C-alpha cells in the first residue's frame, strides 16, 4: 500500500509552482532540507522521480507533471471539504483568501478590511494583490476563495457579482487645466501613458481610445497608477486613472483632473468565485459588505 500524506502533496505542489526549493520552503514555512527530504520520501514511496534537480531550478519529469495534476485535484477536494464544514456554520468564520487587482486594492482595501472585521469578526482575511489573469487562475486552482476584479471575466466556472461602476478620468499636467478635454481622436495623437501589459485597466483605456493593444509605444509603460501620475506631473504625457484613485494619486502631484464628455469611459468592479465552492452563499454576503463600502460616486 502506497502511503502518501497531504503534507507531502502540498510540499510538492509548492515546489512545482515555485520551481525552486528555497522559495517553496519559504512558502511552506519549513527549512529547505526538510522540504527536500519530504520530496525525496515521496519519490521513494512512488518508486519514480518527480523532478529533475539542477543548481538553478527544478523541472518536473513527465511522471511528475501527470502526478501534479492528480495531486492538485486531491488538494482542491480537501480544501472544499473544509469549506463545506465552514458553510454549515451560522457565522462566517475562518480564513478568507481574497484577491484584488492593483487598480482597486490601494483605494478600497483600507475601508474593506475595517468593514469586513466589523460585519464578520470571525473572518481571518488573507489578501493577494496581482493582475486579473493570475487571480483567475489562482481561483480556478483553489488557492483563492474570491477576487475583486473588473467585469466581465467570461469564465464559465466562475460566478460574477457586480459591485459598483466607476468612471475613468483624464490626468494631465497642471498647466493644461483650462484647456478643452480631448476626445478619443485627439487622445490617440497624444503621448498616452499606460500600465504595463497584464493589467486589465490598460486594455480598458486602449479600448476607450480605440487603440490596438499591440501598437508600438514611444514611452515606457508604468507599473502602477502612482508612477503614471508622477510621470504626467513631470510633463511626460497624459494618462487615464479610475475615479477612486484620484484622491490618493493626485494629492501630491502637479497635475489636473478632467472628466470626459458623455458617454464617459467606465468600468464595472465585481466579485468572482468558483461556482462549485461550498462557500458560494457566503460569498454573496461578502459581496454585499463590499458593495456597501464602495467609494461614493
């Protein structure tokens, strides 16, 4: 009889994701020798190597790749058993793994953390901030319970709950404050600063300007809205930011903010979670709390 432990499966999953013993050990909060020993014991029990070891990185063998898929299925099933037990309780308690996109996190999280603590004091909130594609994959893999993203995501396995809508505003140098607000045609002729590839807000801004995403760009794209606004303040160009970011990002920058003529560009922010999750009813309650904390306007 093959005796495989859940701990070994979790360690192997972490190693496969990280591709490095040191990073996987840190993720699992154990020492690197301990992790290596557990993986070696797992390989001995299975009677076949799972990984190819090298000085710089770890690669899965063909057997390791096939084994990983089954191991992740088992780990997701175990996590769903725990979620099923949580769903049976009257109060929502325990760890809530919430993902948030970077163009929402800095502006919503301060009030969200306080609001959830007040509405559901038994929740242990674990936060993850990254771009939409990664959040969706981590949701599907069972590493997150829910995520706050721009809708729609159009993923059949995920439920979507709209929370609020917000407009995009134009940020330009302070000296341009009195000038007419450019239309889409004029924007395409200006030096438009955008977030780097992978951010959904970049794609939304390009869509409003009717510019192809693959268009060559003169300037380096920014990694954050804060960087973009500071670049505008330095006179490098103009940018679009979501309305909720205005109070934070423009307070200490030499920029002016202008609204576009109707119909204004906007986005819908919502919460998504796995349709198969036993916690789906509780996610609706969480979404209600988040909706009540939405920025005014």
